[in-house]
């Protein structure tokens, strides 16, 4: 089936950028347009220090080897943030699905720290970038295009801001067609709709202010379980 929702931001430039960067990963984490759309790899030293204080897992330096991310004290904010997602869900999870996987950093970090089957669901152009990045890092992952979507089930469903960039029909498309036991979503919008949707699906829902903060916005972390 094909994704039937709409993206709020204009994505064509982002799509073209992903295709361009997939051909040369050398400095893609500092690409001006890509970081303007994604941004995790250029967070300041204060963000790195804040995450470093609360994350207790061994640092996954492998995620910093390709793409030339901005480092502070030898660590990147993106890698530490990916690690916190793993730590917040550190239990007997065997399968993970991520909606909107970016360049694949969350997948790399998760698979370095845990033995899990991992699937990224994204637009085709973004998948080309994540495929190139994960292949270069010798990380195995499953990929599902939003243009040729098939229903999937998992233990844990995660999404980093992606649900906030969709309209209601787009949110419904993914949450109705992915079966999951636990959900972990970082949102910078669409809070009420996502929370009410999950409650209507029978999930117990907990909502927290994002901590440490990754931006000036009042981001929320929504965790749910059956």
C-alpha cells in the first residue's frame, strides 16, 4: 500500500539532498541543508555534556566515524541522544521499527548495544541515504518504503519527531498498520492527536517533557505500552 497522508514541511529539497548525500558520505553530517532539516549532529557542547551526564551505556563511537559530525570531548550529541533512546527502552526487545530513520544512526547505535532485528520505514530518498550509511558501517537493517508499504509488527516502535511532521491521516496510516507492544515517540507538535490516538488504541500512555532538551522547543516524549 502507498502512504496516503501528507507531510507538513516541503520535502522535495530534502528528498534531493538525501539522494545527493547518499553518493558521498564524507561530510554529510555537516551539510547545511541536511542539518537544517535534521540537525542532531551539530548540537552544541552543552547538549553533549547534558546527555553525557545521564547516559550510562558504553559510548558508541562507531556512529561518529563516517560523515564528519561535530564532536565535543570526542562525542557527538546525535550519538548520545540515540543512546538515550536505547537506554530508555533497555529491556527484552527483540524487534524494533523506526518511522523516519534519517541516516540510520539510531539503528546503528541500537544494534551496537543490543541484539535486535531492526526495520526503518521512510520515504524512498531517505532510505537511499540510510542504506548507504549502514552499508558503509556494515550494519544489517530491513527497509520499508512509504511508497510500497507493507504491514509490519514489532516489540518496539520508535519515531524521532517524524509523527509531528505528518497530518492526521499520515499518523493514522502508520499507527494503524504497524503492530507494536511498546511505543517511544519524541514530538514537537501534534501532541494531543498522537496521545488520544494511542489511548483510543488501548495503550497506557505516559508523557514527559524532553530531558535533556535538544532544542528551544517544548518537545515531549510519549511512551506507551499495552
